[in-house]
C-alpha cells in the first residue's frame, strides 16, 4: 500500500518558514553594517572635536560614547545572528517530522486491521514533533528577549545623538560641522530602530 503525504502543504510551510528566517538574518546583517557606519562616524566626530578644541570638549566625550554604543550594538547583533544561524535545520526538522507523521497517520487510517506497535510509533512521532517545535519556540522567545535588550541599547544611542546635537551648538567655528555629524547620528539610529521594529514582527514560529 503506497501512502503519499500532502507534499504541497508541507513544502509551502517549509518555504514560508525559511523565507522568514532569511528576512530575519538580512535585517540583522543590515543593522551590523549600520553599526559599523556609526563607528566610523564617531571616529570622524572625535577628530572634528579635537580640531575644534576646548569648545567641543563635551561633543568629543559624547562621540566617544557613541563609538562604544556602536561596538556594543555590533556585539548584540552578532549574538542575534548566531542565535538564528541554526534555525534552518530546526525548521526543516519540524517540517520533515510533520510530513512523516502525516504519512504514518494516513497509513494507519487506511490499514484494514490494526498493526502491532503502530500506536507506539505514532506516539513517538508526535512526541518528536513536539520536541522540535518546542526548540523552535524557545529560540523565538530568546530572540524576542534579545531584541528587547537591543532596543533599549538603541534608545540610549538616540539619547547620545540628541545630546551631541546640543553640544554641537557650543563648537565655535566648527559648530555647523558638528551639528551635521550629530544629525547624521540621529538619522542612522532612526534607521536601526525601524529595522528592529521589522524584526519584532518576524516571528520564527
């Protein structure tokens, strides 16, 4: 007796889950690239503050803090990327187990007489599926918590950028240049916040 599983449904689920994970990883990669950009911007701001001298001392301090922020953000996003690196195999395992369970359930349904041990095999298959789904759900929860921590860090970056803009007004002849740099900081941090918001809507489960 040949029993075929509804492959179309399973493949669709698989493709949807994988597409979601790809989008998660792409957003994370984008934030890592932006954090690197902030690091370069902070180095430029530190250089400008030194050229401006004593008048831009406060701006220089804030620029150093923004550089640390960029480094902390890069570490956070690296952890997020590592967290999602193995999700492809986890999702594949869930889909394959669903498919196997479907084949077994259909075979049992079509079999005219009970087969010894079939209930035990079915139970084991459903338990294995529950375990795999549990792993994926736990990973999603870890991702949510990590995103919350990262969002708080980015809020701090926004405060630093706004403070740098205030300090830029005291930069003397370099005030306009410092103001532009601090505005650029704010714009880039807004982009990061938008990426984080998109990540919040991309669940792994």
